[in-house]
C-alpha cells in the first residue's frame, strides 16, 4: 500500500512539473509575439482618435506589470493560472476567465464525449475484428475503419451539413437554438444543447473511432495467439470469459494509457469543426485568437487549460492502469 501511494505521489508530482514546464513554454511564446499588450492597447486608442505619447505607453506597461523581470512575470502568471485566473485579454480588454466562462468546459465535454463514444464502439468492434473467423465481417469492419481514417472530420461535417440543408432545410449548425443562446441554464436549455451537441460529438468521434478500432484489433491479434490464452482454453475457459479475462485484459492496457493522447488529437480537430458548424466555444475562440485577432493571452489560457486537462487524464489513467493490470502492479509493488 505504501509503495502504491508513493507511485501515486510521484505521478502527481510529475503531472505538476509537466504543467509548470508547459506554462513556461506557453508564456515564452506569448512574449515572443511582436508588440506587448500595452502597445496594442495604445495602438487601439490611437486608432480611435486619441493622442498617445511615449509616456502613455510606459504608464500602461507599468499598470500591466510589463516592466517587471521576465521570470517574475512568468511566476505570477503560472500561480494565477493554477488558480484559474489568466488576466485580461489584450484585444478585448476583458477578463479571460469571464470571456471563456463555460465555453472551455463545453469544448472539453464535447471532446470527452467523442472520446467515450469512440471507445465504446471501438473496443467491442476491435475485439470482434481480431477474433472473428468470418471473412466477410472482418473485411466489412476493415473497410469501415479505413473509411474513417481516410475521410477527414471537416469533410464529413461539410457533407452532413449539405445533406441536412438539401433534405431537411436545416444546416444543423450551432450548439443552441436562438432562444436559448443567451439564456441561463435550465432543463429546457440542456435538452436543447443535447439536441445540437450530438452532431459535433459524432463528427469528432469519427476518425478517433476508426483509429481506435485499428489499435484494438492489432493489440488483440497479438495477444490472442499467445501461450497463456491457449493454456486457459485448454483448462476449459471459452467464449467471452476467455476473451475478457485474458487477451482483452492485457491488450486494453495500452488503450487506457493512450486516452490523453487521443483527447489531445480530438481537441486539435475541434477548432476546424467548430468553424464549419459555427460553434461558439473554446475551439472557435482559439482559432480567433491565433489566426485573426492575435490575442496570445487568450490562446495561451486555452492551451494551458487543455494541457491541464490532458495531464489530469493521463494521471487518472496511470492510476487505473496500475489498479487493473497485474503487470503494472508488480512493477510498482515488487
């Protein structure tokens, strides 16, 4: 028990260290962008007809704390970031936490739902594909998975939108109906959200499911022919009990360990899907901040929160893997 607790503490410390290193990289990239927040704000004021002097720029830098040493500013930023506070947007001059609000959590919910859907489908289908002797079934599953890998998510989104517009007269865009867009959360708004959210979840899960099917199939194919499975079958274990107790239990370890990677891959696809489906969430805000407004403070906040989510998920999967895989437990507990 002591060794397992030590393992959990070490993993948690590594997770925090990873976040600190990522925060340093993100903050450094924000600093490398030409022109600081003071210059951008003063330039905006000048474009509105205000007369701006060099003293005004210096005063704005002092107000924003930009006259402090780099390491000190990074230290303040990371301490605030761990508390969920990222300062003000350079462009909009509003608090980033308020601007993001529930948008990041909606984005994370969409990505997590897509990840869950992908593996709910991929695990049983991948096991069937690896163990079935039916050539027609195997080839059909292989064709579907290849189609998922070959057809990009954004193209699938465009196809669905075009089909829906032509056939039903509705493009299926957005996450809320017009009457619920700015309303407070209620059961009616939640039902409306779920009625719209299924489409981005399905699109985001499209390629993730295909990739996961291929991974599960390969891992199961490698495990199912090993001697310990043959020995278990010789002892009279058969059917689903044989598959789930032996090859599947060992094959799914790497799958659990790759959840953080898959979440990152799904979230990377979210901004493009968000633009196509006109979703007002963190994915679209990230594209806006990086490609249009050059709001590096907003982009840095979203990237840091995404990294924190992935690191947290990796920590949880490490603990789950240690609890479910006897090989990992033996490596920890000796």
